[in-house]
C-alpha cells in the first residue's frame, strides 16, 4: 500500500480487517529512502511500519535493488551528478543502502525483496543496458567466477549480514507465463544456492489477467521453484480484466466479475494446496481494493481496471466470496 492510503480511514479499516500483512507500494524503494547519497528518509516507510505494528500485522519489505524508481545520483560518478559510477563506487553505494535500510527495519520485516526484476525479458540471462538496467554492466564479474550475477550476490550478502533472521527473496514477474523466464530463474537460483548465497524465497509477482496464464501454469512454476529447496511467495497478485494493452476500457460486468471469481477460486485452491505442501508461504495483493490499483495506469494510462477482491466502494466482489467460501487461507496485502 501507499502511505496516502492511510488517509482514507475506511480503506485503512478494510486493510486491518481483511489482511494480515502489508507491503509498502513505493515507500521502501531507493528513490524514496535515499533520495540523495547518504541522506536517508524513512518517514513514510516508518508510518507504514508503525501502522503494521499497532494493527498486529506483519510487514514485507519491497525492494532493495531494482533498476526502476532509483535516484539519479546512484549510477553517476563520485559527485553524484556527472560521469558514470565505476564498479567499486556502485558496490559501496549498494552496501551502504542495504545495510542502512535493512538495519533500520531489523526484526520488523519477515521477508525482503532483495533484488527485483533482474531477469531479462529477451534472453535467458540477466537484465542489462538494453533493458534499462546498469547494475550488470557496471558491477560485472567482480569476483571473476565467469558469471555476471555479482551485484545480486552482493545484495543478498549485505541484506543477510544486516538481518540474519529475515527471509530473503529474489522477485520477478511473468514467472508463471514465460517458461524462458521461469527456467532462467531456476538456473540462476540453483547456481547461487550452490555458491552459498543466502536466498530463501522466490517471489512471484503474479500480475496476471482473467485470460491467462492457466492455473496449471502457476502450479508448474511454484513446484519447479520449490524443488530447489527455496520457498515461494506470491508478492504482487492482481488479476486484470484486460488481456492486452490494445483493449479499450470496459465495465466490469457481472459476467466478467464471475469469470474473475472462478479464476481466483481456482488460484486460491492451488495456493492452499501449495501452502499445505510447504511450498508457498505467503500471498500478497498489489493494492487493497480496485480504487487502489497501479493497473489503472499500467500498461495504459487512465484505463480503469478491476483486478482485486474489493470494488471501488470497498465492497467485497464475487472473487472475494469465491475465495472465503472455498478456503480459509489468510491472504496478505
Ligand atoms: C508500481 C507501483 O504500484 C506504482 O505506484 C509505481 O508507479 C510503479 O511501480 N512490479 C513491482 C512494483 O515490483 O514495485 C511495481 O509497483 C509494480 C510492478
């Protein structure tokens, strides 16, 4: 959720009543937490952490290393304004950022999304310059083992040192709809675990739609990841009523809402099964109700969506009743 969500008392009440965990939507990202080098601002994130604490809710941390929502100075030279950071400088900044943020919330966060969206959408490797990320090209193969995943390994090391009890996650999207991406995640985590990198969780964002992927694809992905000996968390669940960016805005009719309810029911039946098998440890929605979804502006700005369990008036939708009537797995926001 966003810190502004708390200004709406009915929304805050809904969150406390219906969910047992929260995640900051934007407030724990690098541009908010460390807007200028070495100057940390935890004000908004602390408000969310305090809300979680006095409401008796758990807190998920999102996110320490990403290529989006980062401040301009991060990849610049030593003055933070000109030139480009060299490897040692970027590593120093990464270490200081992670140490400071994870230490600040030590003991309060059960899982950190340590790295976010580091897999390429184009190949089996890691996201690089051609996909707007400078991490791999600047840090490169700093330890000379022939792999360019050093920035990821360092991020996990620093997070683990700062809070050894927090679970640490690698988080990404389309892991249930793209086998290339799921395979890339599997291979990466397998190699990193063999190297002793402290990865506990694969985070599946799960921004899906009513039309795709199938629930059996989701099952395959969860079980593939769990076979590595890590746990899975669903980290940003929402189910768009659209199946492509070119679709015009439409009303969420009864028929659409009933299809959505059916898909949510099947999905949560699967989640319950996977949680009983010990594979899945949490499910987080990206937003608390349809008046509070990033999908109103993504992938099409201003096209209203209806992806969550509560409508714009905060009333439970058919999807909500389908889930609560069919199983008792508690969900998170
Ligand atoms: C989104 C936020 O919800 C928006 O408010 C912001 O404008 C962009 O980022 N994957 C992630 C999240 O890991 O951090 C993104 O959150 C949604 C996609």
